C-alpha cells in the first residue's frame, strides 16, 4: 500500500513537472514573439520620431555650458535625439529659425556635413557666442528646399506648416520646439495636425514635435 502511494506521488510529481516545463517553454516563446514584434515596430519608426539604433560617433557630447550661456531651455537628451536624426538621415541643408542659435551652434559643432541656414538671427545671442569664440557659419543665401526645418511653436500655424512642408525635400522633417507650450495648446495643435492627416511623432521627452512629409 505504501509502495503504491509512493509510486502515485512520483507519477503525479512527474506530470506536474512536465506541465511546468511546457508552460515555461510557452511563456518563453510568447515573450520572444512579443519582443520581435516590438523591435520591428521600433525599427519601422526610426526614420521619424523613435530613437535610431545607429547613432553618431560623438553622441552624448552636448555642451550644457553653451546652453546656459544663451539661456536656452531644452532637455539635453532631446538635443542628442535631434542630432541623431540629422546624422542618421544624412540631413545637410538645415533651416533654423531666429532665437534658436544654440541649436544652430550644436548642429554645426557636432555634424560636419550640415549646412546651417537662418533667415533671421538673434544678434544678441550671436554676439554672446562671438565673445566666447563659439561662432558658427550661417548661410544667408536660401535654397529652394531643406532637409530639416527647426522652429518654435509660436511660429507654427496651419498656413506656416503647409508653407514649411513645401520647403522640405521628399524625406524632410519639421521639428518644433514645444517645451514651453501649455497642455491645451499642445492638444489643439495635435488636433489640427491629425485633422489634415499629417504624420507626426514626439521625441523621447516630448519636448520636440516631429512633422514629416507623407512620403517619408
């Protein structure tokens, strides 16, 4: 009788262990499938707003001193993200709006192939950079199309957005600094963008809004 109980115990234990092993294998399989799906989705998005897997060699070398010097407010990781986008997409002609001289400086400092264009310059900011031997080259002669346009949210409305999109190359991108934008205004902006089926995405810390051409 005791022997039968022992045999039954071991048989039951083996069944439980077998079921546990099967469950563990299934969990592992499902986890792997989910990981592959998520990874593929990220890769598909890397051309727009997601952090690219290929990053520039000098990633992370952002000078916060220059940012403080110009009293420019932006998360350093968002600057890194912006520079990665330019590097990965090989953007060359970049239009930077007035008051974003820090961005213009950071781009030219870290990405050698980038050409900076500015229609207007904040002379006070530019002089501060000059006084600290931190100047950058600005192309005042404009080109017909740009790879990237960097602007403030104050400069953005539907008409200006359409105009900027016309100035973009086929794989171009508008990046809008929305760090100081209130929640209501952000909601209204996104509503307008979605209404006209314009593709967009946020940067990692949601301080930059990326607007891309439909054929990107």
